[in-house]
């Protein structure tokens, strides 16, 4: 009996998964809720963007002319305030003739952070580079050697102070947070109790209280004649505060590791620290990358609170620049938009790096 030929119905061509149109379809019109939200945002943009563009671009004043800005009030933005006050906003009260020093120091520190984010440079010598770079940073900022004029820390400010406080706080808080997280899971009651008290005590108060205590209350407990620079006290306060929150993030990753992996390591004869370093911590930290990066971003933004102790970082330097000049005081909105752009650039870069790390980890899991 011969077989009867039955043609197979033609299949539709495969849907393209990459490109601009598929991205639009997947991210903006995936379902009816996403479509409604996208249409609503587009409608709001059509209504408000023309007026915003008129104010921010077409009728704005870019020249540092206070009279022209006064005439344009309510009509156009005054970007001239940025052109006039950008040095005071960026560098604070640092001496004008020596502002090349914080500029070079900040570029060097940011470059070192970017270098440290590349996996190929995760070598033992990177720690030595960090020590040398931090030493060079403080030499440039403070002076007193190599013929550089001494600039006391109370005159540091602006973006260099923000970068320094956030970078050092992150670098110092991360290993402390790991140790505290391990301490909270320790079988030794004394260590576990100390870590619990530290975390709960720090998390029970706002950062502004920690800074106030570090700046005004801590010196009262010091012996007569002994003083610690306010910048160091503030740095220690931010570090301890950030480490307490980060420790709980790391502890969440540690609790997600199956107990069987630790038991397997014990059966292989690994010591406690070998187990943590080679098995537990790599997996735990990989699980909580978003939370850790969120904490890093919070540290960067929380540096704006140091103005309470008369350290004028980026936000404080803006207030110092505008409040002291009646001609430019009415244009704070433009000034705050300027520093908002700076904050956004750094925070957006950190968030994108976090996404890149997550993709790399997910790729390694699928291999």
C-alpha cells in the first residue's frame, strides 16, 4: 500500500528578537498595562516637553550676565549661574590658584575606581596601587610637601570631597560588612552578640545623628589636647553606618547558601576561612550584587549630609556659592539641576556596572 503525500502547512517566519522594533515591543508594549503606561508617558511628554524645551533651551541665558538673567526670570532658564559659579560649586572653598590639585586628584581617584572595575586588573598589585593613589590624593589635596601650599581640610569641598568620602567609605565599609555578616552567623556568642549590637545600634539612628555624634560629641570624650580632624571623624561615621546596612545585605546572601555546601567543604577538610573564601562568599556576594550596588549608590548620595558639620561637598558648595551672592541667589533651580546631572551621571554609571556584573555572573552559571 503506497503512502499518500500530504504537504505540510507553511510556517510563519520567525519573529526577530533583536533590534530597535523588537526592543520597543518587548519593553514598551509587552501587554496592555505596559502599552497604557507608555501611551500616558508619551501624552505627558507631548504636553509638557515643548514648554520645558522653551524654558531650558530656546529662551535660556547661557552667559554669566546677572542682569540678563533677571530679565529672563519666569521665561527662560539662567544657565549663566553655572558659568559664573561653577568653580565654587565644583571645588568649594579650595584656593583658586591651586584648584588644579583637586582636579588632578579627583581624576586620578575616579580613574582608579574605573580600573578596579575591570576584572583583568584584579591582581595583588592593585592593592598597592590603591595605597599609592590614596597617598598621592591626600598629598595633592593637603599639600605641605613638594613645595605645595598647605590647604586644611576645612577648605576642601565640592566634587572632590564628595568623591573622596564616597570612595573611601565604600572601600572601607565593604570588608567590614563582610566580617560583621560572618560574625552574626558565628557560633561564638561573644562575637555574634557584638555584631548584633553594632548592626542594630547603627541601623536604629539616621546618618545625620551619626555625623552629629562624630563631629560634636566624640571630641568631648577625648583626652585634653587630643583632637582628631573632623574629616576623619566624618569618614569613620559614614563608613560604620554604611557597613551596618551592607552587613545585612551580605548576611542575606550567606543565608541563601545551602547548608550542604558547607558540610561538603568540611568533609574535604577545608578550614573555616577556606570554606568562606572559596565556596560561601563568592556565591553569597554574587546573589546580592544589586543590593550591594544600591548601598554604594546610597553612600554616594548620603555624602550630601556632611554639610551639617560644615564640610561643603557638592550640595553644600552649591549653597555656599549662591547664598553668598544676592545677584545669583534667585537661580538655585538651575544650580540644583546642574549638580543633579552630576549625581545622576555617577549613579547611572554604578547601576550600569551592576547590570554588567549580573550578566557576567548569569553567563558563568549557564556554562
